[in-house]
């Protein structure tokens, strides 16, 4: 990685740690979904409501988080976000203890409340870490490189969460939310430690400005930039792609009625390898980020992902391959998988660098509008809850392969953004 200013090393390290926290808490929703499905004897849609609550929080918190960043700065916003996250995880913990009947409606409602509050925290943290890393890197390729390396820590957390939950719950059969308590204790401890470290650290306040300092008569905002508006549409679709590709693939493999009817453990291992490949992809993206532009990255991975998804849709389901997988015991092995599923797993290499590339392109040239733009940007993360639901609906009414037309359309848009939509055509707006 190209050199950064010595005074920026600690703030960068803290931002990387926050990236880890975001994925760890968000990742808890996946094992919790399986727990909720069994605990409440529900269907797949019910089990995904916690995930939806976690992501829909971004829609409501995005703009307030951006305004908060403008008013109180990066450090205080990060501290507020960590405090909210601690509360959210605590509420999730309490959901396992509000009733002696583990299937009581009050347990489910409290669980959803915890997921929603945690989502507020994740939105606030994302609003801080992305523009901070981009700014500490001076924008451009180095800014993109720092965001990509932040994504590495994000992927590490996403990869280890299922393993961590499995170990901490002792592999209990038919676990309930209360059985997840050790994992929630871990999350609360991480939040508490992060609050202390941030409170006693010096974090720079790049481009901070009070709302009152906005130029009198300024009729412009982040919405005035076409490439930013197109960029937030791109991030909405990207998060939906990232969540929908492996999520639907997992259901496709496990469904014994309309899907492939594979063993649940084998299917989980195959789908989990997608997140490991995202980690590998972000390591590669971080290593080359200072030399390869965000646009080149996004063009390449969008086109390759389109090809992978197209192959998966039309590949014969009776043709299998032995593919390398990342097991839940942190070992590597070989697992038989339909060739189409293997190509869906490979999409993880492509989605790995999309977030940083899109964010970097979308905020380039925004100057003093960057902090408010970051808040708007975070609203669009709700795509991770909405697009998979749409894809799931198509899978129900048509078929699993047909549901990936939703992904194809989204990837086609990302390709358009990388080729033409990223251009700043509003350079006449004063941003300093």
C-alpha cells in the first residue's frame, strides 16, 4: 500500500476496526435467521425479517446520520454509533429472556427491535468509515485502496461469524435466541472496547462543517451531481446482489421440492465459501488499488460477474464438479457441487471490490458535500433487504434459475455506471 501520513495511521486502524464491527454485527443476522425459523416454526420469509429490519434501518437513518456527521464530526458520530450498537445487541440479548415461552410473539417483536436498532448503528458507522478512509487516502486510487483494505476486515468478520456462533453455542440442537447469548456477549464486549478506544483517540475531522456554515443562497447539494445520484442507485443494486446471490443459492441447494435437495451442511459450506472469496477478492483489490482505478475495477468485475451468473442460470443441474470450499472448522476441503452453483460462488470474487469502487466514483469531486452525500449513500444499503426479497418472489412464482434475471439486470446497471454513469458532468458547481 502506498505511504500515508504518519498521523493518519491510528485513525485508519480505527476505521478498519469499525469495518470489522459492521460485518460482525450484520453477520449475526444470518445464524439468527436459522434460529428464528426453528424457534417460531416459520418459513423462509419470516426468518428473513430480522435481516430486512437490519437493512431497512439504513433507509431511515442514512440522512440523519449524514446530518449528524456534519454537526458533531466523525469522532462523536462514531461514539454515538457504537453506543447505539451496544443498545441494539443488548435488546437482541433481552429478546431471549422476555418470556418463558420461547415462541411467544413478544420474543419475536423484541428480536426485530434489536435488529432494527443494530441496523441504525451500522448505518451510522458506515457513514463515518467510508468518507473518512477515502479522505485519509486523499481520494482517487489511494482512497479506493484504503476502502478496499477496510473491506478486507469486513470480510474477515463476515467469514468468522458463523464459525464463532457455532463454537459459542456449543453446537446445540434446535437452538433458541437465548442459546446465542455467548455470541451476543462477544458483540457487546467489542462495542464497549471500541467506545473506550475511540474516546481516547484523536480522529481528524476532514471537511467538517456546521450546517449553519452552509453558504447563504447555496441552491446546490449532493443531489445536484448526476454521477452521485446514479451512484446511489448503483450501491442499492450492489448490496442486493451481494446478499441475494449466495442467499438464493443456499435456498436453491437446500430446497428438496423445487431446488436441488442437497444436504444442508454441504449447502451451507458451499454458500459460505462465497464470503471467503469476497475476503480474497478484497485482499487482491487492496493490493492493486493504488495502481488500478475504481472505474477499471468496476468495469471488469461487473462484466465477469454477468458472465458467471449467465453460466449458472443455463448450466445443467445434473453436472457436478469437486470445488474447493472453506469449512466451518476453518479448514479447506473439496465438496461436490452443481457446476452452476460453483459459478455463483465465484461471483464473490467480483462483488468483493464493488462497494469501494462505487463509493469512490460516486463521491469524487463532491468536496464539501461529501459528508451529507455519505448519509444519502447509506440509505441505499436497504437494497440488501429489498432486492433479495424480490429475487425470492421470482424464485417462488417461476424458478430459482429465473430469479437470477434480477441479478443480471442489476449487474447490467453497474456495468453502465462504470462505463458512463460515473462521469461528473456538474463540474461547474463550486465545492470548496
